[in-house]
C-alpha cells in the first residue's frame, strides 16, 4: 500500500480464515473503496450491487450500468490519481464463476488503472479452485500480479490471544485441536467458560453455531457436495492412499477422484503427504489426510449424533457423547497440531529454519511376501544440514511417560534405517511430565512441553 508503483495483489484462503477482516482493517474512509460481491445472484443484480457500493462510498449518484465494462468505466475516475486502496472481495462471486471478468479486468488494469502509481488493487476470494486457476495461475494476469498472499489458520501462539490468558495451555490445545486456528471459530469461544460448556453451547445443542457449519462451508466452495462429503467422511476415520480411498468409496482411483482430492486440497480441507525423503530417496507411499480440524471432529462426533443434538436444549451432551474416546482422539490429533506449529518447535529446539532440508511425517508400510519387515510411523522427522535427523515424538497425555516411549522411538529408528553418517537426535513434545526412570535415562536430547507451542520465540 506504500509502494511507489501500482500494485495488483491476490489474497485467497478458505472461508472463516479472516481474509475480509484483514483487508477491511486497512481501509481508510474517504479514499479507499471496498466492494463485496453477493453470492448466487444473477449478473445484473451483481453489477447493480457494485454500483450501489460505489455510489455509497464515493458520495456520487449511482450509475446505471448494464455490463461490467460500464461499471468499470464508472469506477475509473476514482482511481486516476492519489493513494488509492481498492478491494474486490469474493471476486469469484463477482465473476459468477466465469473467467470473462478476469480478461476485462486485465484490460482496465493495463490501459486505465495502473497509470496511477499510488494504486493498490486487491482481488480476494474463498473459492480456491477459481482463485488458483483464473487468477494465481492466470495467463491474463501473467506478469501483472505483483503480490500474492494465502491466508492460513493462526499458529497456536496467536490463537491463544483469543483466550485472554484465562485458560491453561492444556485446555487451549484441546480447543485448537477441535477447531483449528480459524479466527471466526475462535471468536465464538467464551474464554470465561470451560471447554465442556463451550462445546455444549456451540456444537451440541439445537440451533448451535457449528451444527450446520459443514454444509455452509461446502456449499459455498463446491457446486455439488455429495462426493466431497463422502471423501472427507472416509478420511475422518484415518488417512488413506488414493487406491485405498477409491476402494472404500467404490470409485476408480483415476482422474475423477483425483480432481475431487485436488479441489479439497486447494481449499485446505485435505492434504496429500509423502514420507520424508532421505538422501535422494523418493517417498513412494502417499497418504491423503483430513487436514481440517473441525471437519474431523464433525464427522467423528457431531454427524453421527445429529438427530439427538437437534433436539437437545440442555447441557452435558458433549461430555456424555465423547467421554470414552476424546482422550485417544486428541492424542491422534496432537501429532498434526505439532506439525502445524513446527516453526515454534524449531525455535525452542534451537534450530534455525535455514538448517532444515525437509520436515514432515515419516511412515513405512510393513513388508509383505517372503521377507517381512515391520512398519512404523514417526510423528515428525526433520532432516537438517550436517546429516542430522531429528525424530520428534508427540504425546498428549497428562500421566507421566515411562521408558516405553523411548523403546517405541528406538524401534521406529530401526525401521527408518538411517545411514551410518547420520546423527540421530530425539525430541519429545509432551503435555505431561516424564517418569523418574525416563528422566534419568537421558534418552531424549530435548523435552518440550506445551509451552513451546504457545510461547513467543526464546530470546537470543
């Protein structure tokens, strides 16, 4: 916005992640213009809404525009000189899902607007498939886009700000493993109330905020949601290879299923992960995981009990439905929670990001046939310069951890089969304490508590 040249930017990310709040917070009345499109309306209504906003924000009579060309002609006099910050929010809706508006915008940018060196124009949207195909990777905007921002969920240390210091790191971790770092979701949390009270109010009573959130998300993102729903519901039960997922859904593993997976990945709902490659090895087994925290919780606990929830007006249903399995559920979520907050862990491990060659989960399937070999899964494996492998074990439990944890990690290292010239470092991230035996063993190079996920970077 303070650049000495005209800037054309693209901002995108999933719904509820805070794109509009970020962009509107920079707006100054009097010289900046913010246009928000309407969802699922015909072209003439969309254009009328645009010109209504133009009239209201500039204090000028509304222009009767029948085409986007006429609407842009009306906008142009307001962009010719001076510092101007303009936002087209939900641009895919403005374009009605078609690329023609992108071509028209290119013409006006090249010939009418960019001559003002004080202009910053931002195109923003939540329909990731449209934003990536027609804007980020657009031929029309090639060499015209000057910046691109993908807005993602907040890391734990920023998500903690919503709790205003009133909840423990343990309880905040639970909330973030259920809802993720999505600002709109965290805004719903009452920091003066416990997790159980918040969950009852937001998810497990009639007309609660999150009861229809899945449909809201997917209907805005995809035209027909049935196949997408089947995919994420299957992944809520565990990660799958594409072939295994195809078998579970009764679909061929080819292009059709691949396009659904790609669209879900672009929207940050799923992620395709390969085991970390070492010394030129290529990870052969790719797994598809459900990357969105709320979707996993919804399909595990809310959807199966939705009929009861829609009748419930009391409290306590969350505890009754989850009491037997929530601890193990969150234990499985903790690995992904740590992975999403890996920059914080690296800081508290004393590792610079510039040292990191690769980071991610490591998994190896058991061998089959005549020669059988054990399989293993490492929560997080970090490959660093200097031939260093850091094995990170993540445990979300309050009971003291015993020597069995060290034995498990040692077995995983045998399966990895690191070459002799590698140094193996072992790191434990734990919500609870260590037993005296484990502490005395000195097995782990470093032990980090939950504070490492939430605390600011350690001082140098």
